[in-house]
C-alpha cells in the first residue's frame, strides 16, 4: 500500500511541475485562436493543435521549475513545490519537461501546421532561455514574458488559418 501512495504522490508532484492551471488557460486561448481564425473548422488539426499546445506549455512549465528550483527554495510562495522539497529529482523534471516538449512539437508540425510548430518553438525558447533567467535580473522580463504568454492563441490561429492575420 505504501508503494501505491508513493506512486500517487510522485504523480501529483509531476503534475504540479506542469503548472496545470496555466496549461489549461493556454489550452482555452489556443482553442479560441483556432476557432476565431478564418477558414473551415477541421477536427483533426484542432485536436492536434490543442494537444500540442497543452504538452508544450506543460513542458515549458516543467523546465521553468527545473531552472528555478534553487530560487524557489528561498521564496515562501514556491518553497513547497516538489523540487525545492526534494520530492522529485531535478533529473526527473528535466526528463519530463524534455519529453513533453519532444512530443508537442511533432504534433504541432505534422498534426496542425509546420508554422504552428515554429511558433511554439520560438515561444518556448523565449520563455525558457530569455524570460526565466531575466526575471531574476530585470523588470523587463514582464515585457519579454508577454510574448510566450500571447503565443497559445496565436498558435491556434496559425494552425487554423496557416498564417498570421490582423
């Protein structure tokens, strides 16, 4: 019974790494972008777009927690997260985030459109490589963070319309 409880806790902690509320919000805005785009609604690309965006955002959130694990330990609001508490290993979170992203980009590329995957990749790079380290150094991070924050509806639009529009 103890093994099952440990496995359930590891699952809950792994889910927490994916920032599920942010992922859900991104999913809803990606769906809105897809639905509002001009052109016919297609079920299969819509499905792959939503799944790809969900996995991309979950993976980005996981990598963000991986990169900020030491800083999170120092902040009251974040000190109880799985990595600062030692409930999950940094290697596990790096692997999970990489796996989620590795699944998401081909889904967007082949299931939706290559341009949607490119938008996802650019957003990921800005979030993980620029925004995450910058937020400890400058308030400019708010402006940089707005770009990946706005990406899900844009990715949805691009997946449906094939281009960016007004």
